[in-house]
């Protein structure tokens, strides 16, 4: 997923990207993503949610319009979900 896409006006007004995962093994990668979000001025569109309990995960997924989840064998274990208004 290319975060730069979310800078386009047609996405800025309608989209929120939520990155969900486990931050235990991926702290450096997550920090890079957070820095990129800040650099692209996308703080209002991108939300990070890590180590959610089952109820928080269920609620977040129910609100999502679109989802992309990494495979079971992928070490990143970060899913991306979008909400469109």
C-alpha cells in the first residue's frame, strides 16, 4: 500500500486508513511508517492500533469498509483497513 496515494484530494476527504497489528517484533518498521505518515502530513487520515483485545479488534473490523490482511506466514502481522465515508 502506498501511503502517498492518500495525499490526493479525493482520498483526503473520504478515507481513513487504520493499521492494526502486533508491535512486539516490528517496532523499527512501525516507527518508519509513523515517520512517513508525519512527513506526508497524513496524521489526520492514518491511525495505528496495536495489541488490540478481541472486542476492540471486532469493533474496528466491523467499522471497516475495506480490509487487507497479511498472510499467516508474514512476520509483519499488520493489517490495513480503510473506512470510506
